[in-house]
């Protein structure tokens, strides 16, 4: 095997999203002499770069500095209530202890700057241990991409339009920024959200001269005895073998763009992934080939999404847009093909995914698929509708009719059902309570609604201003979260629950540390970066 090595390093990291870059940094800083990053595409950042850039990390130091009280007992109570009997104690301990350590490491050793998103509740704030006023979700401060030089063009862009120049904290707690501040941010190409997180991590990678090899698709692990010694990558110049003296970290994302794996493992239909299309399960397949034990394979980070009709991914794959504000603002509802509401539209996106997979044994079908977002002209004039600003002409992704009955006929749903549903919902708005699904009852529901209004009318609003509009929605995901099981250091386990020496996994490529729990904003990236950090740190110590 040694005669085949083209490149030798201490640690080889597969992928370049948040988990991967954090793993590479930690490996370098904790003693790995040479660290190499292999990226499948010609861009850096993965799905993290398109995300909101938040991390859910209980008991972090930013939270303490902001005076937000938390406790281990509260966190464990919260997680146990959401996933009773599902959490591996060793992996959970790794996350709960490693998360705050990772956040401190980023603050001390990288340009990444996070802060507590005060007032932002956990996603199930009324469950025992949940924080109604937030504190566990961290928001990335804006980062000047001028600091990256030509590398700024190598970062995966956001889903649509220009990158945001503001952070969530600023948008939710400060409001519109001064014109001079915005002009200064334009001048240095300051970016918020996931762009800011990747920008800071990439700058730290460049400062350490960690090599990133683009268009290197890792396809095969080199296993000698019970140890992983390296990896083979397919490149424009052919196969290249990378020796890893200390370890290989799989951080290649999920398998949501691999139709075969999706049909094999996911528990129900998945039709609209909002991640980068390179997430085809490469890491999963490599891990399976060397005997990795799998976990959480039927689950994903579920998301309501819709097909973007005007834009495709850079490789011509369909582009799906995530749906959050459109279904939470007052004046919109979601209905199934019977014209009926089936869920609290303002609930957190991961939980809605479970409802989309309700199965009718009598008809052998999923009654809530397909489903549609329905709103009226008042809503269109006041709120963003995906890529459309308030009042802008709508694209062909939107269907329009003067009456609800005509709209129902155009989109193929039961007309009587839609008319009755809208009338019933308007009655709930008039009385100030959604008797069917309790939309607007929780702090979380109202946080994502129109914050210029009072609860519950931040999310409850009538639909009675024609014309009426509808958009077909998808059963989407932020990413799958099943994969190799690991221990508390990110070491991949075999089917005897023994570590496969030299193999680590982090991010959406691994069996999710919190199973199917989405604790709060950043419930994907918090565990991902934590296990990236733990994997890199442990690999460096071998």
C-alpha cells in the first residue's frame, strides 16, 4: 500500500463545510503536523455556507456572559423529553462537554465571532428544560470577506440573491442599520449567517497554510488490519491516494441527493433537499465498506421547501428553497390535497416533517403530500414570498385565482375543502385562537411571525383579500442525519461497538448525536462543529 501513496499527511479531512473545517483546525492546533482537506466540488463551505450559521450549544460561555442561566439538568431533561431512550450517553456527554469547549476554541483561536441570540426560544420551549427566552442558540457576527482575497470567490454562495450583510441578532433585535454602516459593509464585502461562519473558518485555515484540494472526491478508505491508513480520491488527474498517519475525518455531509440511498433508508418521501447537491452519501458508502455500524438512518433534519423555478444549482440540479416566514406570518395556511389544514404552520420545521409522513393505510398513500402554501393579496403586499419582495410580481412558481374555488381547481385540491378550511381558519382568527392546531399558542410560534403585532396575531391572520395564491410545497430536508455511529470523541464504531482505529466522522455524515431532536436554532450546526472539533482533536493525539 505504501507504494501507492501520492500525498502523506497526519490527518486527512473529507469535506469543507463547518464540521470539516473545524476538524482540520482542531487537528492542526492540537498537534497534527500536516493536515489536508479534500473537497469534492470546486467550492468551499458546503451546506453550512448556505445556512443561517447558528449553532445550538447549551451552557456556552456567551450565554453565561449575557446573564442567561442554564443547567446540565435542564438540558438533559429537555433532550430526554424530546427523544426518550434514544440518546447514547457517551455521545451525549461528548456533545454537552465538547460543545462549550468548541465555542471557546473558536473565540480564542479563529476570527469566528458568535454571540447569544437573546430572546430566541428553543424549538420546544414549553417542554421541561426548554428555554423560553433562549440563550442556547448562537449567531455568527458578520465577517468581512475582503479578508479572504481571491478565496472569497471560492465560498459556496447563499441560496438566492446577494449575501446578507446583517446577522440574525441585528435583524431581530436592532432593526434597519444606519446607511453608513451598510455602505462600509458593502465596501469590505461583509456577510452574515452561514457565510460569516465559513468566512471566519476559512480565514483560520488559510492562516495555518492547511491545504484544500478541490475536485477531489473521496471514494475509498485504505484499511490495513483493523486500522484506516488513508483514502483514495478521484481527481481530474485520476486516482490519488492520501496517506493519513493519524486519521481520516469523514465530514462529507448527508446522502439526501442520492436517490438510491434515500429510498433505501429514509422513513418516507423526501422530495426537496435544500443542501448542496454534492451530498450524495460518499462518506456513508466508504464507512459501510469498512464495517461501520450505522445509526439514525431513517431520520433527517426535515424542512418545508419548494422548488425554485428560476434558478438551478451550478451543476443543473434543481434548486429548492426553504420555507420559514412564508408559513409563519399572518395570512397564510398550508393545506393538503383535500384542501384541509393538517398542522400548526408556525411549528418548527423539523417537527412538521413528521406530519408530512402520516400514512393512510386505507388508501395506501400519504394524505399530506403534496401540500400547498395558500395566501391572499394582503399577504403578498406585506411580506416576502420566497425570492419575491413584498408587492413584487410573482413568478410562475405561484398559482393565482380570483376565488378560492378557482384556485383549488387550478392546483388540484378539493374546492369545497379549501373554502371550508379558509372560512374555519378566519373564524379562529376572529376569536384569537386556533382551536384545531393551536397556532400562536407558544413563544416559538410568535417569534417567527410578524413582530410588529401582538401575539397570537403575529402568526394568525385572515385570508379574505383576493386574488388568492398557492405554491406547491415539498417534503424537504436540510440534510439527512444518519450514518456511522461514533463514540464521544467522534471515532467511528464497528458492529461490535469497537472503534475503527484512525476513522472519525462529524456533521450530517454521522449518526446524529441527538437522534431526531432539533433542540433549537442551530440544531444542525451545533453538534456538527462540536464533533468536527472533537474528531480533529482526538485524531491529532493518536
